[in-house]
C-alpha cells in the first residue's frame, strides 16, 4: 500500500498556497451541487482534468489511480439511479462525484503534507482558547499519513509469516491470527514512537509552527 | 504586591561530560541497572552486552528518555531529572528501528520535524534540511514518501533528523542491527565522521574499531570498562562461558 500523495513539480498549481486550493475545492463542491446541469458538471470535470494534467503536469497515472479506486462505487451508484431515477440524474451524480474525487487528487498531489497540515493548524487556532494545541492536531494528521502504510506493511508481513507456516490467512480465523500479533506490534511501535517524539523535542512544540516557542 | 519567581536557566558545561552517580533503574519489581558510577568524557564510547542486559535502558538514561530510580545522571552538568528539555536538545538519540523514529510522511518533512519543535524559522529550516539530506545522499529523495526508502536510507534519514538539530552528543541504540553489510559500513562511516561525541550501543563488535572506550554491561551492572581490545575480549569470554 502506498500513500505517495505529493508529486513534486514546478507548476503554478504547486505554488498556489494550500489554503487557496482547499478553498477552491470547497467552491467547486458548492458549484457542482448547486448548479447540477450537464454543461456545468462536464465543464468542471474537463477543467479539473486539464488543471491536473496540463497545468500541474501530473502523470495520467495519478488521476487514473483515483478513478479506478472509485469506479465500482460510481458504477453501482449509476445502476441504482437507473432503477430509482433516470439516466440524466445518474450521469450527473456520477460525474459530480468523479469531478470532486479528481479535484481532491489534484490538490493532494500538488500540496505538501506540511502545507496542508499548516492550514489545518490555522483553522484549529481558535481551539487554543480551550487549551487545544493546533500543532499537536497537525502532528497527529501527519503521523497518520506516515504510519498507515507502515502498519499495512507489517500486517502483510504477519500474513506472509502465517502463510509460510501453513496458517490460514483468509476468513475469520485468518483475521484473528493477524490482528492479535499486529496489535502487539503496533503497541510496541507506539511506545518507541513516543520515545522518538520526546527525543526529537515534541515537548518543545510551539503553539504555532514557526511561531514563538511554548513556555 | 506579587513577584513572579524567575527560574534561572540551567547552564551547561560541555567539559563535564556525562556523569552517572550511583545510578539504578527498576522496571516494576525487576532491577534493570544497579550501582552504575561512570564519567564519560571520551569522543567515542561503545556499549556491549547480551540481550536484556540493560544496554538500552543505559542509553535512554543518557538523554532523559528514562529517569534513574536511584542516583543521578548529569549531562554537561545538567541533571536529567530537572533539565530534561535542555538535556534532550544536547543529546540526540538514534533508535534501532528507523521506522519508529520517522514520524512524517516525506523525507524532507521528517528531517525538519525536530527543527520545527525548536522554533527554527522556515528559511533556516529549509537550508539546514537541504544541507543534511545532501550530506547523506538523500537530497534526491527529499519529496519522496519515507516508507518507500530502503532500510539503509531510512537509518540515514533517522540520523539526519537528529544531526539537523545540531546536538552536542549523540546516542545510538543498535543502529546497524537491521542493516545489511553495505549499509552497516555506511552507518559506521557516518559515526566515524561525526563531529559530535557519540555513545554507541551495539552487538556489532566491528563497529567499535577505533573507539576510545568500551563498556560491557551484564545483569544490569558495568562489568568491564576500558579500551576496545580488553573490553571486547572480556565480553567474548563472558559470552563463551555462559
């Protein structure tokens, strides 16, 4: 499993501040839901694809991967609409969701995690009034992105180890024989990670990144 | 009238080195370290011992990740119990498993993490990260996902993430255990070239070549302390007769 989201390029889309990109994404969502006509939705889809492939110069594979990931869901949704509404509504619904999925993919592929996290920290800043440290929220999000592939890789290794010893890796039994050792490994990992955070000055984390150091 | 009580910032004196005074450590009811009295001033110090001998706890005492149950650990004159933040800034720590140490999704972001915590301005952060990644051959991977690096590259990133914070001393806890021969040599070379003073806990006796001093820990006690040749000979003898 990979979470290789950011694709480094020197494009205007990459240079646009993360906050503006997220705002544009929100605006696009509002547009395709408040003006659900075929020209608007098709125009938005073409614009998003052009922005991603031509302006941001992202590989076709990036958008292709996102499309494949939701293809079955979109197909099922379209089939459901054929049964309960009509072809036009089904087409609009599918194109609308595809547009938003691809737009989100363009934003994530052109924005570094730190920039995205910085926006989230800014949005969370009012929570300082109730004692929440926005930098900690940002760190949690960054760590989730970092550790999801690692834990997935470790689960894969455990399954391979079970299979090598003739164990079942499928079904309920396979799930339980994978989950227990995985949980143990994750807890051990969490302990070492907490030590590593301490060793790298997590206690010194400022209220705002780049701002004055917390007392 | 109320006066705010000012706490004087502790002043470090690098000439004092690391002092362990009557240090003991107990986990639950198990004694892990006992009666450790040491003064560590050498440039390269190795620590060897069997699994479960107390080496890792010893290493963690040196930068305040573990506090002594008895006695005191003083780093450059700073007591880890009441100046732990300053001690951790002075003593970097490299873990055995780099996957546990890398906390950000991409290489450059992870290298910058410690500097963010120190409140280093963004421009200086970028400059220092670029410099350290270049030094360890990771510049071309700056924007790559950290989990896609090889084991050796991950360990180099873990070391880079510590060095970029410019600590005075570095503690390595079995830095080559998970590496192949090529990467073990690379990490050994990195340790050799460090400007900082280093304490290296290891099972790899070749890594200790050229070190100034080697401690042998067994059953939670320092049973040998001297130059590498005599300490390693004593360690081998200890393991053979077990």
